[in-house]
């Protein structure tokens, strides 16, 4: 069987979770010899599987009627705090995403919230609930990765480092990350991520101004290559994820795979998604409190690392691959 994988992220700035998911899927499928893979313009397959939803998706899928799969990474609510004038764009976004999902014969919902959103739009396509795979070995921490990461970020070995990862936009909670960091000058705060969509980013001027005025113990790396990120995670002691809307975010799972505690914002999406317990904060005060405890309470920190180990067990690559192969075989 041959699978045709399509992702428009191959042609644009790659510093985003959808491209990482695309790369992870390709690696996962190529682990065994039971399937051939073609990507974008490389050829034709027995089934068609797209990660993105632009014109290329519709064009490349035109000859695959009855055999089209779309992994839903983005829902209409993902626009909130991501692009300018999202309130005005929302009616069009709901209409457009309904066309995207309906074009596929099978929509892969990466989280319960995504599945709920697909159904609310009245889409008739079949839905398969399959989470994103997490390549544990890529993210596993080593002393060498930690040394490289600290050198790259210009950090001292004894610094307590709090990491945030994501696009520089309001939805990701960058404002809160800075506000929290300003209250904890005894730690170093690093945000890794840029603006894949450039000026078409919600609140870009205000965020740029706030970033430029941030204290010296807060740094922003800008857009980084995927292969640099294992070193960046390894350099950190704690990961916080203050995002206001997510589906099945990869960054906190990557951080957990690297062996550090992860603190999420307390969102309904995560309650629906995660099968195991996790650390969460309702607001900046709670984020602040948890970070302080992590810095000075060794038992609390050890428990945070344990929760990360348990959290990632839900995202077993072999199980994800088995579920994907079932979808491919049923369509082929």
C-alpha cells in the first residue's frame, strides 16, 4: 500500500506544531516496511492524507474521491487570539473549515475537543479519534543535549530555567509568560518560537513592544529549527504552557518527554484529552506559586517529573501507528 502525505508546511515557515506533526507522521510510517510513502509532488498513492487545509489540499486530493483523510489540527476557535479581526473572520472560518472537513472521507480528530468541533459544524465525514504521535527518543534528555542547550541560550549551569514554547501571539499566553517572569527575577525565562505568519498575527505591535521592554532575565529565541528543540528542552528545568486554546499541543508533550515538569493552563480541552493527572494553573498567581515551589521544594519537583512520565504514556507511537494503518487499509 502507498500513502500520499500532503502538508503545505513544507513550502512555508516550518516553526509550528502542524509541521512537527507532519514530520513525526512521516517518521512513524517509515519505521516499518509495510507501507510506501510519497510526499506532496513525489507521486500518487492508494490513499491521500493531508495535514493542512489550503488550496493545495483541495488540488492534490481531487483524484482521491473516497480515499481522502484529513488530520484536523486547526478548528475555528484556533483563530481566537491568533489573527487580527478574528471576530469578523469567524463566520467565514466556520464555513471554510466545514468545506475542509467535508472534503475528507475520514477526519482524524486529534482530541475530543476537535471531534466536538467537527460535529458542531454539521460535517458528515467519518471521524477517527487518533492523537498525535510523540517520538520519545528525539526528546529524551542527555547531559550532552543539556550542555549544548545551555551554551546556545547563554545560560549558566546553576540557573533555574523556565521554558515556554509556541508562536508569538496572544492565544499562546505570551503576555502572561512575561508578567509571570517579571515577578521571579531569580530564575531565567526563555520563550522559543516566532511568528510563522509575520504581520498577520494578533496584537503583534503590542507584543513586540512588551517583549522589547522585558527584563534581562527573560529571553526570546525567535523561530528555531525542529532539530534545535531537543537541546532547548534539555536546557530547561520547568516548562509552563499558558496558552488559552489548544487541541492536542505537542510542545508540552515534548517537554514532558525530555523529563521536566510541565504546568498547563487549566482548560476544559485538557480535561477532555488527558487520561492521566497533570499540573495546572488557573491564573498567573497560581503559575507563580507553582514555579516558586518547583524552585525550592525538591519533593514537589520530583512529583512534577513523575507526572510528566505518566502523562506521555497515553501517546504510545505503536498504538497511534496501528490506528492509522487501520484507517488507511479501510479506505484503500
